[in-house]
């Protein structure tokens, strides 16, 4: 008789973003599953991935970037200079000609891409939706109070299913409780080594900005993903950082 297997959800309760990253690295080495990518970035490579994970940072502003102890001789995955630049990416709609979208565009100047074939040529038109979601959430809370579940900012849209590289971050939901602005995030796929620290660092700065504009305190971050992973090329540095050098990943 074949043994039935079930998913293994993981919950990380951390103090700040540095603690969240370290705890999550440690947990994935113990509880992640290895699989080969059949579609998407790095097709053919292996990932170590949680079935599902929720990561809570109670005081994300306390330490935003990961701390790498002296003597480990591994590079830090991000720094404040990079995160400050990433903040600009999140707060503007600018994108290059080769980009299908940016998170910033989806937040502050989203557009629907319409394509048609005319006289044998494929034509693409971008139609602006004329909404700045960050400004609208700020306005909603300032003018209509904190008792709402409608203050959610969406990154994903249905047409993303056809993109070669659809957005990893799909949703930024918000709540004000105890006079604090909290973020609730969902990532469909998420690189734990490089993406997690920069993404959460940049989003924490967005949250701090929004809290100040609303007139409340900065709150927690709770992030969920069914695709938080480590690529095989980062397994060794993850083991060094967590001091699990002898951990065997299969």
C-alpha cells in the first residue's frame, strides 16, 4: 500500500527582517523539498523549496538588511544602497523597453497590454488604468478610517499567465490595527537567498512611507509563499550562514 503524503506548511515568527531571513534559511535546509524546474527561470536546475511558508517579522524596521558575521567569508545578499534604489523602483512607473512590467508600474501606473494582428503584423497597445494604488490606499485610510478590508494593492493581473516571466509578488494587502500599518504579502515564487532580503527591505521602506503619510505607526510584515526556494547554486552559502555545513540535501 502506497504511503499518502501531505504538504508541510511552515511558520516562521521572527523579530526583524534579518532574523526572518536567518530563521527561514535554517528552516528550508531542514524542511524544504528538492525538485527539478520544468518551466520558468533556470529550467533544468534544482530548487530546494517549502511546500508553503508564512514568515512574520514583528519589528521589520529594527534590522532591515541581513547581517553576515565576520569570518564566514560569504557575500551579503543585499545592502541598504541597493534597497534604497529598489525603493525608487517600487514607487515609480518607469520601465525599460525590454520590460513587460515592473512592480512599481503595477503599483502606481498600471497598464493593460492589448495585442492584435493587423496586416500580418503583431501590434501591442498599452492602455493606462489611471490609478495609483499607493496613493489610493493612503487616501482611503486618511479619509474613510481604518475599519476596512478593501485597502489591497494588486501586482498580478490575469494576462500575466501568458508572460515568460510573470510577477513573483502578486499581492500587497494592508491592515491598520493598534494604530499601526501592517503589510500582508503573497509571492507565487520567491528566491530566498537574493530576492527575499531585497524585496522585504524595499517593501518595508514603502510601508514606512505609507504609515507616515497616513499618520500611523509602522507595523509588521507577514509574507506567504508556496514557492519560497533556494537554487542549487546557493545551497552551500546557505549552509555556511546557518552553520549547517554537514547538512545533506537530497
